[in-house]
């Protein structure tokens, strides 16, 4: 198996083919031939002073036209004199323009590989104009990767009349603030326009501190309402089982307040990290603004919907405005497969078992970081809950926002479709030894001399199909009295399994169902004596750091047998 570069998952690639910072610079508009070392993008002007960006203010501008709400530290924007409502001036924003590869003679090649002139600074810095769309990033998101013949150009974000009116405050203060944030993100991503979304999923409702409440409260005070159907991610509380919470009462109250604020803005109180398991979900090609890493990768990969990797505050602003930057994973060019993974020598039994998906996803995420993986060799009947496990694992060990499975996912009917007719950047053959190593990496506990204290299932939230398998495996047996067994799920799924009689059956067997939240982010498990066992790669990845406990990973079969026996029971036969 090919070993990755070792670069951090979220390190931007903007300057990968642009400049060699700290070793040598170049004149304005220099075309760089060949690859250069990776660098972290902090400030393009600071890292590349040789670009000579004009950062001077017009002489007629007052010293400071920023507006701030009294009592807050939130910058609500700057107005540029002479700027039309439909156009934002970008004095500090740039985009990368790729003019194609450069041959050994220093000539630029056209689309057919023919030289199209001498390389020189004539492309330079371009102000405004239609220079195309790129995939620059914000936060953990994906950058477009460009060839060696690259220049930097300024861009202009063009707004519709409705967008400009919202930005100007004609729809109210809350939409104006939201639009300022959305357009600020669009600037950062290098977008030339915004696009309409048909739904949103909000992660900002998960309590992380006072700033989250302050931001939501400000929106509510200004009468903010979402303009598209909007679901809510997990919170920090299980409102259906409030006695499970074992954290500070002040944090519980703050979490409850934050949940109420988002409901006030018109969000649907779904409280799930798996909105794709709800009755209504986005269809193929629909643009949405989803937060929560596993939901993002599922929407893009399994549903064929389109969302970038949005985070807190951006998500609710997109929901209020109904708009998002036309960039990143919304665009075709950033969805095509890049790294091909071929399963080789993997037994049929493992190929058709639930446990393969999280392990394979964990391996892939660590290998590709933020690139787009294509998987060849999974069964064509691979069900959604396995694709969910694969994507959530890849988004935990890496920054994967979309993957393709040949013959399974909607944009990968064939390998050619998945790669958009191109050759993969590289090919990785995955065999049994590779999978065993990835599986073992998910276990941090020394299981030989420590007791099993807990079993946690349902990260992401368990589906009806997964509950059906759990009930089948458990049968009429009980969980051992010394083992705490938890299953996280959504209210909608809880309602369905209650109708089937499974809730009473599981609770009588010693299984605690958790809703509205998840055991790896909320103190509901209490004091655990020994280690915890899980069937989730995401839970195994985050729980040691979040909860300070050791974790063992196993299949759902392993988890059930271990919970009943009161000790670790794990079979290795599948992995041979």
C-alpha cells in the first residue's frame, strides 16, 4: 500500500505550485515552473510580499467606516465609496488562475497541448472581470489544486439585486449580518457569485461556549428566521432522557438556552447528526448548506446533493439568506475523483460485513487527507448504513467531503465516471494486511488486563436497519450488569423502533438509548471502570481525547457478544 505524504489533513495547497516562501521570491505575476514546498496560508500579502498588492485606501475614505453594534465585538462590515450594491470590492482577496501546464521551454501549453506564447508577467494581477470559479478554502475546507503555470489575480464577487438589497439591510438587520458573513466567506473562497440553497443543517446548536449563545441571541434579537428548510444537529443534552446528563448544571442550562434560540429562528428540532435518515432529505444535484462532517460527506457522496464543508455560524447565515458561495464542493471540478483505492485479496465474508466500512473509511481518510477518493471493489448492493460508516470514518481521520464507490454511489456508475474521464493521481491497492493495521489503529486500550466497562454504538446515529441487526444479535439475552451499554439515535428513528416494539425489548435487556446528542461529546456515560468498546471508527477516533477513556474497536457482533459476556470477545476470522 502506498504511504501518504504525511502532510497534515487540513494544510492548504494554495501555494503548492506558486511560490517558495523563504527561499526565493519573484517579480509580480511570476509564473513558477515546477513544484514547490507546501506552506501554510496565513496572509497572502504577508507570505508573498513580492506580489505588491495595493492595500492603500482611497483618499476620500474616512479613517474608519466600520460599524459595530454597541456592546459587541462583531464587525458588521465596511462600505466602500463608489461601490455598487451589486459588487463587492476585493482589495485583499485573490484567486489562483491556472493557465495550463508549462513545458520545458517555458512556454504555456493550450488546451490541446500546443504552446500559446511565452511565459511572463503579463497575466499578473487582474482586477474584477469574469475569471472563472475556483476552489479556494476556508477553515478545514478544500483548496483547488493548480498546475505550475499559475498567477494570482484579484476577483470581484457579483451580487444579484436581491443579494445586494439584503446586504444593504432592506430585509432587516439579521439578514444583513448573515449576508455580510456569507459574502465574506465567498471572498475567502474566491467565488464570483452566490448560489441558492434548498436546505441547511446546523451544527452551531451544539454548545461550545458563551460565544455561540451570544451570536444566536443577536440573530434572535434582530428577528432572524431561516428562509429554507433547516434541521438541527446534535445538541449537548438529551431532552428525552435529561437524567442521563452528568455535567455541570450551568452548562446544561446554557445548552438548553442555545437549543431554544435555534428553534426560535424556525429550525426544525431534529437533534441528529444524521439528517439524511429523516423522511425528507436533499435529492441528486440539489444545493444545500450542511454542517457536521459525516452529514456533509453523506450528502455529497451517497445522495449526490451538493454542499461544501460548512461550519458553525456560517451554517445558520446560509440558512437565513438561502445563499452560499458558488465554490468548493458545489462545483463539478472539485467533485471528481483523484485517488483510486482498489480492494485486493479481501475475502467475500469481510466484503459483505458491516465492519469493513468504518475500517476502510478510516484508512482512506488518513491516506487522502482532503482529496477525493474513489473506491473500486465494494459489492454493488452496499447499503446506506455502511456508506454512512465509511464516510464518517474518512471525515474523522481525514478531511474528506466526498467519496465515490464504483457501481454504488450516484456519480460513479463506472470508474470513468468517478474520475471524470481522467487518470487517477495515484492508485492505492488495499489488502487484508492494510485493513488489519487500520483496524488495530482504532484501539487505544490495553485490553488484556483491563475490564470492559462500556459499549457505545450509534456514531453517527443508528438507523432503523442498524437497530434491526442489534435486536437480532442480542436475541433474548441481557447485557452484563458490569457493562454500561449505550446506543445513540435520532428521535425519528426512536419513534419508528418504538412502534416495532424494539425499545422496550432493548431497555429490558439493559441497553440505554440516547437521543438528541452523542456519548462522545456529552457527559452521559458517567464513571467508566476499564475501557469502552465501539463499532464506530468516529467514536473510537474522538472519544479518547474528549472523554479521557481508552477505547477498543470491534464489529457489531463483537460489541454484542462482549456486552453480554462482560468481557472483550472479538473474532479475527474475518480479517484473514
